[in-house]
C-alpha cells in the first residue's frame, strides 16, 4: 500500500508544494497531496516529493522508459515518419490535470523538465532549415527549441554557445549519409515555466530502417520560493541557526509586502519577534507637573511596531501556531480596576478595549492572580489594593491571537498628587508553522493535526 500524506479528501489539509510539506517537518520522500491554488479553487492532487531539495514532481506515463520511433518499433498503421512531426506522442500526466499542473507552476519559483533526443540518422532540423522534430507546450504551441535552449530559440542547447557538432543547430542534424550509422544525443532542461509542462512530442525524419530516434521527456520538477519564508520557524526548518534579522513574507502570494523581523533559534523551535519602539523601556507615568490622569484611561500611549502595518503583524500571527506578548505593570496607588470599573486597560489589534490583563484569558475581567482569587486584598488585580508606599505588580503573557498585537495602553487613577505607575509592553513573539491556507485563528490545521491526516482522520 502506498501512503499518501494529506490524502483525506480535504484540500485545506494539503500544502501548496513539497517545499511547504518539508517546512512543516516532513522528511520522507514519497507521495504527498498538494493544493497549489488553495481551498476554493482546483482540487488537490498527488505528487512525488523529493524532500532533500523540496522538489515537487509530477509524472507522466512515458517519463521512466521514454519511447522509440522506428519503422519497426513505432509503426502503427503508417510505418513511415519521414515528414515533419509525422509521429505523435501525447503525454498523459498520471495524477493531475493540465490546469492543476499550471497552478503548481504558478505557485513555484522554478520548474524544469528534461528533454532528450537520441538519434541515428534522424535530424531535428534538416539541411533546408525545416524543423523535423519538436515538442508542444501547455498552450498547444509548437516549440522551436530543444532541451537546454531557451524558448523562441531555433536549435538545441549545444547551439546556444555554438557548441554543436560541425556548427549545426543540433548534434543530431549531422546525418552523415554514406557512413556507418552513428548514435548522437541532444538533451537538456526546459525551464520556461510559462510553457511547461510538455504535452506532446512530434518526431519526423524516420523514413528508412537505419533511421531511428529515442525520445525521453522527464517528469515536471518544481521548486518553491526559497528566499522569502513566512516566519522564522520555516527558516529554521530550512537550516538557518544564526540569531539575526531576516526578511519574511507571511502572506506569500498575497498583497502584503515582505519585511524584516528578528529571529532567535534553538534546536526545537525558532521565535519570530516583532519589536515596537517602547518594548525595551519601562515607561513611568505620574501626575506631577500639573498633569492629571485620574479619569479612566486618561493617559494613553500607542504602540508603533517595526512592521509596515498591523496587517503585516496579523499575517505573521496567522502563519504561527503560538503567539504571545508580555505585559508588566508596577503600581503605587494606581489601580487597574476600581471595583467593577476598569480604569486601566489595553487595546487589541481591532481597537477593542480588553478587560483582561497579562496572564488572564480573553474576556476575563481582571489579572492573572484573580483567576484563583489570589490577588492582594481579594481584588481583580494586585494593583487594586491601594496602600500608601506599597509597590505592587501585575504581569503575564497575553496569548489570544485574535487580540494580538496590543496597539495601545490607557491608564487612569493617577492624580496630580497621588498614584504612579511603570509599565512595559513586550515585543510580539510567535513560533510554530500553521497551514498557509487556514484563515483566521480557529479551526487550525497544524503540523500535529497533519499527523492525523495521514491516518485519514479529520482534525
């Protein structure tokens, strides 16, 4: 039994390419299901993955043995293929339709297909300049180039640098009549992704018993975009280990631009860090110098992140399995809650007032200590206990990805003569790799969930 990874019939459980399966931690070569254009488009399909390079391989029915054209071996009803393109071989790709393969090439950074012609007295271009043998592109276009030569080029790869035998367009164009038949080769990769895959091959100049041709068209091989990963974890899986700034592109082919983040690496994970201008500072707030922040939220400070926009930060969150942000508040006579009235709060990425503080879950009205009724004085936060000359703390991590990042802090209960506070809102930290085509923050198809996919279970 051949095991197909991600073959439970749901396209949201398939990555775009083998490189993305590799980045998700899969190391074994084999058959995997991919969905290059994402959910809602074409069906996912099976490919072969070569995990050492992250190559996605799509096979056709002739890529192992190739085919031979001769008067005895390829005859059919017409045992003569002397005319240009008289012999026709249509390639049938075994696991994907042409639109699906085109979607794969569109989602890849590079694709190639080897094309080989082994000949005995069989020319690709004859002495009159007539093309006798050619390949056909995905758009049904007759192509003038052969393997190793660029599109629109008339000739083979050896002709690009005038390296063909006797200066002809292809090595096989040396017919040598009157001499003992000699086998020659013309081969090389086709790399124009707008033309691939090869859909058929037409062969001519096989009209006598001593004229033979052997043609080989390799499978289509595609590689993803290696330079811009979605987050630092993908960089770690690609072998990076140096803590440094890296350029990432969390939404891939989406409209957002790439940007720089700080990556820290360990053996088992990499953390993507997006700083803001205040995350290294403990900012002091008091009512001195005639300032009064007694009213709820009277003092406010916005966070300015090292990213082009909040949308870029959210895109990173959507590619990660875990994100968090540390909140620290040191107070003297400056409450977070006065009874049931919240006087100090954080603002979410959607500019919503957050009732919770670091360490407490979303919609919790209070700080971490109140979850187990452990706050000083029995209040919602330690800082709510107002005793002269006593410093208190409330701190912890916010981990609700639907709220992050924090965009502002609003502080109250600090009058002209009483109350003071220091606060720190840490950088955003994210790690793990989330399925690139799972939107939002719920219903995730994570790497551990993909293990269940292998067993044909749903998450």
